[in-house]
C-alpha cells in the first residue's frame, strides 16, 4: 500500500523537490497509520525484494555495490543474536516503531535459544545467518572450515525456525573478514554476502551516546545505506530509540529487505541503483571506461574485398592483377616506405672537401661573441667610422660627411656575417633599433 502511494506521487508531473517533500509527508502519514498507537513511529516505508544470485556481494564498506536505496533510505541490520536479554528489547523497540530489520543470527545462539529465532521471524523481520560459531579470524581459516561454519549456521537457524522454512540466503561474515574463497563459495550457494555501508561501533566499549552519534553522523555522510548494529549489546538497546526518532526527524525512511522467491520476483532495478552514489554525467570520471570485449557475432571469416573497393592510386597494380587472373596479390615491392636510390660511392667521393679555413673564427669576431656593452660598442663604432671617414675623405674631399651618415653595412647583413669586421660596429646600433632606441651615428663622429 505504501509503495502504491509512492508510485502515485511519482507519476504526478511535479518537480523533484515537491516529490521529495510529499513523499516524506506521505511516508510519515503512512507510518503513523501503519503503526497504531505509535504516532511518532518512523515505520517502514517500503519493502524491496532482492535476488542474491544477481547481486552476490553488497555493502560499500567492502564492495562497490550496495542495496538499491533511494536517498534518505536506511536498512537496519542486527548481528550476533539471538540473546534473549537484549534481543527481546531490540524487538520491542522495533515493534514500537513498526520498523522492519534484518537479523544475522549465529547458529550457536540459535541452538541455545530457538525461540528467539522464531520471535524474530514472527515479528516480520528477515532472518539471515552469521556462521555457526562466529570465528573472529574467519579469513584465516582453511576454506573447508569456513564453508562448514557457513553451512552449519544455516542448518542451526533452519532447525530453530522449526517449520521447514530456511532463513533468507543473506550471509554476513563475522567481523566482515571475508576472503575470495568465501565469496566464491557463497556465490555457488546462491548466498548474498552482506557487508554494510556504515557501522556504529556498538561492539566496542563505547557509550550509548557514542553509538547514537556515530550512527547518525555516518549515515549523514553517505545519505543512505545499510546500518550495522548488534542486538546483543546493552548500549545498542539504549541508543536505538534515539536513533530511530532522530532518523524520522531528519526525514529518513526505513526499508525492509526480503529475498526473491519463485512467488516473489525481485524488485525491478537498474544497475546504477546498486551503487551508493552513481556517477553523474556532470561529474568527470577519473578513469577511462573499460574497453569492451569484442566478439565475432557473424561468420568466422570476412569476405575478401574486391579490388574495385580499394582506392588504389597505382593503376599498374590493378593491371598486373587482372593479367594474373587471381585474387589480390601483394605488390611485388613495398609501396611504403618509398625506396630511394643512393648515389654511387664514386659520386660521394667527388664532393669537394671544405677547407679548414672555413671553420676558423677570426680574431675580430671575439668582440661580438663577448657581447660588448653599448658604451664600448659605440666607442668602437666611432673609431671605425672615423677611420672610414678618413679613408673616404682621402679619396674624395668634396663629400666629407657621406661615410659618417651611412652605416658601413646593413644591419641584417652584419648579423649574418660574423666574419666581417663591420659587425662589431653595426650590431649594437641594430640591436638598439630593435629595442626602440635610435643611435645617432653621425653624432658619434663629433666625439
Ligand atoms: Zn558478528
């Protein structure tokens, strides 16, 4: 009935926010109606049916999958019972809240208190198993021993139920100390291994307040998930009513989980719902998507393409093939890389050997290599200009200022020809021009 109320609400064309608010209100109203005499009860908002074979491992404390819960949905789980002194109180508290949970019972405890097992079942909770003797280091046991623990636990709880029914194929390994062998064995048996999404550390020597704080804080951190508690601890009995009240105040909803059977098909879900927080399209993923395993879906061999399908540029190849009348042969020589013919050795010997003088750095080039300061360069240029002027003046006294106002060599040419003595004089000027400053060569002549 509750599920139909949710379904009706979701079919309305409302915004997500409105749906959330109305769902919360509807859930509270439903819980109060479904839990007569307890108006403050949180209730059980819905029941989901899961197929263990489809999802053999769950719980984000150890795996990357968990139950397909919506935001603010919580699944309550209790381990290690039944122990009458405390387990009965836990059942009473849950009954007062009409909250359904999953109990992972220990076979030895079931043997000692079969009535406690039946109480859990009769109260409508899910009965699951937690091995026979609750070994603390189960991951260190030989696999045969682990298998025995698992199977004996199931057998003991089945015997305690006493009606021929078996517990749910849900299994929690003591201390969550599971290994690959146990996982593989559970999968072959159709058992679903339940880790958890957050514990409340109620097996440790902490106060009930601490248990309450951890339960709420860790739930808030993940927003939904499987809460791991123990129904054999007095601190859990003390903390549980506060936890349930706070969950209701904060808008959380309790979800009951049952296994799929022949008469009860699994609740339809999408794979992404089994992730605690499925990646959003707006969030960049840090890993590349997996390369799919490609498999041939058609005939084992593909037909050889006809030559006409190929875009050959070499017409000779087609002609040659046509003459041979066969399929498509390999070209006689590799088309790529292209083969180049080297010149004969005698040709190489005929090339002129460069003279050693070509590699000799002239003495005057040192000034350029040492990058003279602008002042020294200007002085050197002035000296060269004066010498040149004197030379020109000697040739033609009628044009005394020509040599002084013209550079001895173009700036670009000077940079490309370090052998020229004129480089030393012109390079600072060219450099200065590039830097946006002008150098008045004529003015230097006056110094
Ligand atoms: Zn345990």
